[in-house]
């Protein structure tokens, strides 16, 4: 099992090296998510995979590389599409799981 995991990690790091050397956008080529925040009131997320939890105090999103958890008060998903979303409210924490 460890050998297979090591091979996957090596393949991923080779991809990253290639993307960096060609100066290609990582979010497009590797499917990495992008997070932009305006203060602690708005968050814009691109390339997420799904919504795992949604309450007014916690929003948990699945990304290709893991999960992103937003904690705060009065959290709302103001809009979402298959590619991006906007979260509003008072964001106290952003945790990468």
C-alpha cells in the first residue's frame, strides 16, 4: 500500500514541476481550487467539488486536494455554480483539512 501511495505522490510532484516550468496556471491544469477573500465578510471559491455541510455557522466544501471549512456567524452561500461560489457572512476561521 505504501509503495502505491508513494508512486501517486511522485507522479503528482512531477506534474507540479512540469506546470511550474511551463508557467501554466495551476488551477486550470491541476484542478486546484482558488480562494479569494474580501476581508472577513466574503469568500469566493473556484474549482470546488461539492458542499458537504451547510449551516449558518459552518460551511464545509470538498476540493480535489481535501476539504475547506468556513466557520463564523450568519454564513450563507450567496450563489453557486458548478465552478464557483460566493460565501457571505462573518467569517471567523478558514480551516484546510
